[in-house]
């Protein structure tokens, strides 16, 4: 699968998570809950068949696949 298989809303969430370096900050930017952002990222990861973000104490950083999907 490619990023063309993602919905526009999933792509917006991925871009927000990448630019804000985290799910909570992306949620604030998009006017969503953190849970909704997390759900959208998981759905995108299932469609793409790979992990798109590394989650940790310092926020979320895109994997190579995540960077390609956002780019």
C-alpha cells in the first residue's frame, strides 16, 4: 500500500503528528482528541502494513515509512 490508499483525514493526522512531534499536540492543532489521533495513526499503520511513528517520552518521530507517507 502507498500513502494514496490513505484517506485525506488520515494524511492530515500524519502530517500534524510529524510536524508537532506528538499525538497530543497534533490533536490540539486538529481540534481532535488524542484518542482520535491515535486511532487514525493506527488505521494508517494497518493500511500501510508498517509502523509509521516511533512513540516515546520525547514524543513521536516518523520511521522511514512514516516520513515517506507524510512526504
